């Protein structure tokens, strides 16, 4: 649903509340079939679709921050992510509520960012997701030519009274991210996995919190670290548009270019 359509439906709802009669604005499938939508596009091929909501989840210490920084730098430069996955060049906005400026500087520098890297950021401003924040992000993204927005991490953007396990709370929260995608932004959200049970790691059920979080996302990538090694395994458990790619492993090397 586009932002214009959303505003139209919201206005019809307000009018309905005032009059006690709701005018439903319906459309015909025949008309829908005549629309020529642009072809599917990927900001990071096979991993992060354009104009969609993707969740990257993992346990603490699974290199999630390093993974998103790699993708952000490669998207900003238009070069392949992880040396393999093609990207569509666009400016990137990182909204960080985890690392802080000093740690961000260190990690971006280690991952090869420089003064020409077109990544913008907010760090530990403490804002929670709301309509005001969504509108502000959309306006800033348009001004900066940003096509990808990264949030680190999911729970930091919840209101104080929101419950991660409450379906209604999470559906409302995910709707804010959906509005960003509807406005044309590719949204990547970092989140935490549940603790591993006796049966070990189950990527399809790894995401912590209400099932509405995963249900509202277009893609989910579960990350697991291979023991205490420098290797991580990425498994895409959900993709609305195409068949999920095969799981693959990455190896982190200190001082690698």
C-alpha cells in the first residue's frame, strides 16, 4: 500500500467515525492486472529486497553488526557484498541504538569505510518508533538520497510499554517499518534469536518474540556462529518473492580488505 493510499484510507476512516458510516474504497482485480509494476529488485541480491522489510537475527556474538556494516558499505559503493552478492548502489542510513559513535567509528574503519563512503547515521538518540519518527526518516532519506535504512537493534525502538511477545504490540511496531518500505526504502532490522533449546539451533523458529514479527517481514536471515570460531552460517528462512537461497558460510578475517 502506498503512503498516498494509506492517507486516503485513514481519511475515509476518520469520516466514517464522524458519520457512523464507513465508505469502503475497493478496487477491481481486472484493473490491478493492467498496472505495470517495476521488476523485482534487490539492494543485496538474494538477501535484501528493495522496498521491503528484512530481519537479520542472531545470538549475541554472532557478528550481526559486522554483517550489516559490510552490506552497508557495499551498497553505498555499489560493489558486491561478501564478494559475491551484487548490490544496487544507493546511499545508506544507519540508525544505531547499540554500538555508539566510538565503536561505530572503529568498526566502519576496520571494514574499509572512508570519507567518500555515502553512509549517514544516527547513534543512540533514544527515539522510539512512532508516526513522527517514520515521517522524519522518510523526509531525511529523500533529502540524502538514501534507499536503504538499517536499524540496530529491534528492541531498542520499542516503546516502554510494548511487549516483544504481545502480538498486537508487535503488529503495530512492524507497521511502522512497513510504512518505510511502502515509501520506497529497503529496511534491514537487526534482532536477537531465542536461546538455543535442547534440540539445538532451529533457524525457522529462531527469531525472538511474537510470531507477528516474522509474519510482517518480507525476508528473514538467521545467523549462527560456528562454535567460537571466525565462521558464521547464514540461513534465509523466509522470502516472500523468490525461493530462498542455499545456506552459506562466511569467515571473518582480521585486517582483511
